[in-house]
């Protein structure tokens, strides 16, 4: 047993170096292509397409939401498929499709075209996140998984940093009207380039890894098999979808994602509203919350794997987001202080993901984990419909983002309360 553990530990550095950087890079590209719409909105994309300013924010929210309608549809089945055939083929097809779709978005002429492309983009991106969360579960053992998940999910704030820099630079170079079009084109090209990289670097299953010794592969597979026997929920995948904890986790993810995408999609616009700067300035300022979240994530992931208390830590993270959002909205009269608390809320908004995903990975056996992660991610991401529409709709109705910030605070508070009800979690 000690020999097995030692061999698993010996191969950890190799597995991290081989898999973590490429997955991190792919998620940066994924998140850029998902939220580039937020920078385009702040640059006046919808008025440029002929939408009246009075309804532009609501229509922008609908466009963002259509992505998540399509995103939810194939989740369970694509993750189960990855369990059978691996990630390379499915990820290569997904990245090719959404790269092309993103490039085409740079040439749209009207709102129906945006609606159609955002919907198709949701279908194209569906396999990636849930597939990667499952992939982590077959390449890293329990004691390693928190760090692996956190490193992967750190791509969200890092993508936000790069997204703000890229968008701000493009808008300065081309102006707002041409700038948002070139933003889609350049980031779509990045997705196409990533296909060749993932095909060469990724390995589907440990048994296929030519870069691991036979002893390392056997040790890893034995340790994972041992964990399978110790997992508390041993049920067929169809039954797993109806388990109490899986349903609760789906609701937690829904409320958390509602806050996350309400925040991410409207971040540049909220900053522009609070600070009265232009699209380029708002894009650059948007980096600050992402930077703070990225730094915080380093400490959170270390604490998570050291203490292992996934449930309570996830709840605390949500409560931090709640406090930051409420204080930001309440102190709106002081732009600097409001922005500081809005930045603090990013710690909770973006940091819950890596800790949260340890819960289903550690409690469900392999096939059930694949299906359940797909359902949690698919249905939970419907919060990506509610968040952008709610924040955009409230802004259109009240002509202020304050009520939308309060709404996001309410959703993350509910997520924090619900996660405490999960039974099978460290």
C-alpha cells in the first residue's frame, strides 16, 4: 500500500506538468470566448446593430442567456461519452466548432444572427468544462484533486485578466465599433490554434500515457480503484441523477453560476457605470477583480487540500461574495469604496468552483460521477441565463446596476446556505 502511494506521489509532478498547463490554457481560451460578449456590450455592440439604448441591456442579457439554454442540453451524454472514448476527439471537435462560430460573430449584422450564434456556441462548448472535471477525477487521486481543480479553475480570473487587456488594447487600436468585431475574430482564431496543441499534448486515460512508466500507471490505477471502493455513493448513473446530494449540488451550482455570470457578463458595464469611464478604461479596470480572485485562489486551494473540509469552505466562499456585493451596492455613493467591495466579492464569485467540484468527484463512483457532473454542470449553468438577463433587465428598468448587484448577492447567499445541506462531503 505504501509502495503504491509512493509511486503515485512520484508521478504527480509529471502528471501536473503534462496535463495542468494545457487544461489551464484551454480553459482560458474557453472563458475568453464565453465572456468576450461582455466587453463587446460595454463597447456598444448592440446599439451598433440598431438596438435602441433603452432596451440594449435587456437584449444583451437575452443573447448571453441563449448560450446557456443550448449549453445544458448535451451535458450528461457528452460526459458519459468522454468516459468511453476520452477527451481528445471530443475537445478537438468542440474547439474547432466554437472557434469558427466566434470568428463569424465578428461579422454579424443584426440581433437574430447574434441570438443564433450564441445558441450554437452553447452547444459547441458543452463538452469542455464537465468533461474536464471528470477528466481530473481519472488522472488525480483524492489528495491531489483539490490543487488540480483549483489550478484549472484559476483560468477564470486569469482569462478575465487577459480578456480585459486584450479587449482594452483592441478597442484602443480600432475604436469601439470595429474593436468589438476584431475582438471576436482574434479570440476565435486562438480557439482554432488550441486544437493542434490539445491533440498533441493531452492523453485520454492513464493506461494510454507513454510518458508514464508501467509502475506509475499501475500505481495510479490501483489507487483510483481503491478510492472507488471507498466512495459513499455506489449507484448506477441513472439512479445517481436522482440522489439527494446530486440534486442539492445542482441547485447550489445554479445559484452560484447565476451570481458568477451576472458578475462576469456585466463586469465592464458595471465598472463603467460606477466609475464613469469609457469601454477601454472599464476593460482595463475589469482586470483588478480578476487579479484579486486569482491571488486568493492560491491560498484557498492550499487550505482546501490541507483541511479537506469542502462543504464548509464552499459555504464561506459564497458568504464572502454575498458580503462584498451587498456592501458594494450599499456604498455606491463612494465610487472608490464601492469598487473595493465589488472587487472583494470576486474572491467568492470565482473561487467556489474548484472547492465545490471536489464534492461530487469524491462521493460518486466513476460512471455515476461522469453523469452527475454533466447534470450538475448542465442544469446548474442555466443560472447563466438568469444572471445576465436579471442584471440587464433590472438595469433597463431602474437605469442603475445597483439592484442587479443586490440580486446577485441574494443568489450567492442561497447557494451558501444550500451547500451546507449536502450529506456526503468531507
